[in-house]
C-alpha cells in the first residue's frame, strides 16, 4: 500500500502530528489524505498487474509482495470481492497460482513449510 507522506515515519509521531486523521487512515486502509492509496486503488493496481502476467511467456514467475497485495491477487484469481481484511497471511508464506488455458487457479494458499 502506498502510504504517501506517512512513509518511513513512526506511528507515534504521525498520531501526535495528525491525531484522529492518521488513526482513521490506518483503520480504514485509506491513505489518500496523505498522498497515498486506498484499498480500491491498490485493488485496481494489483488486478492490472495480474492481467499483465497473463501475457507473460514464462514457465515460472516469482512475485514477492505484502499481505495486502497477495490478498488482492486472490480476489482476482477467485473472481470475488471478499473482505481481504478478514484474512491474515503469515510472513514468508507461499501461495501458488497457475494460469492455464486462459484461467487462473489457486494451487496453494499461505503455505508455511517448516524452515530448516
């Protein structure tokens, strides 16, 4: 998520400077008052990226992203608008998507193999 001018600033400093406006931005996932993005903007950006992936001629592609990005990818693959904030994905988990014969399928979601 693009958080605009709040990027790389401690939350304590932002709460002190902006008060309820910053608290609301975090709660609502809407950083547009600070030059950032909201959920709809992120969704559109991620879905555009997914459409681009559909034309890439490669056997395997690795995409590394944040929890929000991955969940928006899932809304695209599953063709649904579920509340992405109701799911949590563990750090370093692996989700596997496949695009075959013009359709996406979810092969693995938020898999966390034992790390050695």
